[in-house]
C-alpha cells in the first residue's frame, strides 16, 4: 500500500489521452431487476437513452479520446454498460463472469471483441464484473466485493496482472459496483462515498488516500461517482453539482453530462466506459 501523496490543491493536473470501448444502447430497456435502480414496471425511453449516450460519446471525442465501439446485441439491454465487460491492463483482457444470468451472454461477446483487437485474453475462474469492480489507481488495483464480484476474483486478478490488489467491501446495495461508490481521478487521487464501504475498507482508503475527495450522499445518489477522468477532465453526471465544485477546487475540470435515462438501469458515465490499456 504505497502511494506518494501531495495536497490535492498543490499539484498541476495533466490530461492524458484515453482509449475506451463503448456500446451504443440501441436495445436498452429495463425489463428485469438486478439492482435497486431498476424498475421494470416503469417504462424506459430507448431513444432518449441513445441521445444521452451520443452526448457522452461526443464528449469523449471532443476531449481527444480514442473511442472504439462494440456492436450491441439484441436481447442484451445492459450491454451498454461496457465497463463490466472486462478489466484491461498491460494488453491483457481479464474477462468477466457475471453474477446474474441475464447478463452472462455479454461476457463472451466482449472477450471475443477484445481478442480480435489483439489483446491477450484471460478467461476468469471467479465471478467478477470487470472494471465495474476493478479500478486502477497508480500501480495498484482497487477491487470491490460485497454484491457482484467474488472475493476470489481479487486473488485471481492479482495473479493475472502481477499488481498489488486492495480489497474493498461494499455494504450499500445502491452502490453495488465499486465504480458507483469510488472514482479514480488521477494516479494518486480518488473521490468516494465512505458510507458505501465497511469500516475496514474505509480505513484502508483513509490510509491510502488521505487527500481523497469525500463526496456527499446527494451527489452519490445521482451516480456522480460513476465518473471517468483523463487526469484533468472528469466526466460526471451533470446533476452532481457539489462534486463538480469539489473537483474545480482540487484543480480538475469537471465535464457534466446527463445520463439520467441510463441511470434507470443502474449505470452512469463510468459504466458506459471500458478503458483499453495496452
């Protein structure tokens, strides 16, 4: 657990070009319930979800990101949440093994795409939901468990990548993936909601990231922490206004987008974004 810290107000923020994978939500709807955000009895607007996703896609292109696209598959409404498809680092794609049967067909679709793009694919032995529960922070991997990814997957990802893995237990079902409760802003700066974690995990985060941004419950409740950063620009839910101000004060440049329709499926900015690291 070794990171070098300086005051979040003291460092110059530097953007780096990101390469990401996205999936257009052409078949998005909420027809089952596998998290507290989903209400199948309330109709969803697929056309609105597509327009909102298009704005996120445009935002990434405007920021200079390289954006790759995987074709959506009929019958897989959650495939838009590309972050759950794998964890990609050092040109290795560690595949997902979804906890719920409704999403399990997504896993081979993502792994096949990644293999076709030249990544070295590793099929998982343990239940895990990709970058939803694995976040790279500098040289360490923060790994979530409690609702989706199994604890055994943390040891597996450590073996696959040869990196230190810090296990964190989620305790609030509204924040069922790590990327809904914690955002990596740069190599040594994170933002998170403490109450989403058990006390042991809170203590780990306090020790590792003493200068972390502590985000309000209200901003977390609009999936404000489900954000994606290039080290300077942080793309967040536009409804997370206080978090945006915290980011500005820390020297980041927040970029707000509205993904409120996709949020009805339990996902936001980061859920729609799988980073591809060669």
